[in-house]
C-alpha cells in the first residue's frame, strides 16, 4: 500500500471514530438523552468531582469539577436528541 492508500485509510478510520463518538449526555448509553439520563444526573447532582474519579467525571459535562446546574443545562440542551 502506498502513502496515498495509508492517508485514505487514516481518513476512513478518523471518520468512523468521529461518527461513533458517544453523546456525553447519554448517561445510560441507550443512544438518546432523555428522562432516564436526567434521573441519573439527579443522583449525583451538586457533587464535587475529585480528580481521577472516572465514575463522576462523565457527569461533569463542562469539566468544571462540579456537577451542578450548568451540567443540567447541557443535558437539557440535548434532551430528546438521539446520538448520531
Ligand atoms: Ca440515555
Ligand atoms: Ca460541571
């Protein structure tokens, strides 16, 4: 395979990765953001996110180390939307 083939292949791989990027607000991974995700966020609402705690990092959509109204707002902005 020549360099052109490699570049084409890399492009395809990147395209697939980009396409499969999950929605951060889809917390139960059912490909949409809805009331279930809202309930999940409620359980961790107002918690601080210590560094290196993977469990909580996924709820902190704007990565400000707090799970609060800002993150709720991001979830609401995606509410009812399907993941691509
Ligand atoms: Ca969901
Ligand atoms: Ca946050």
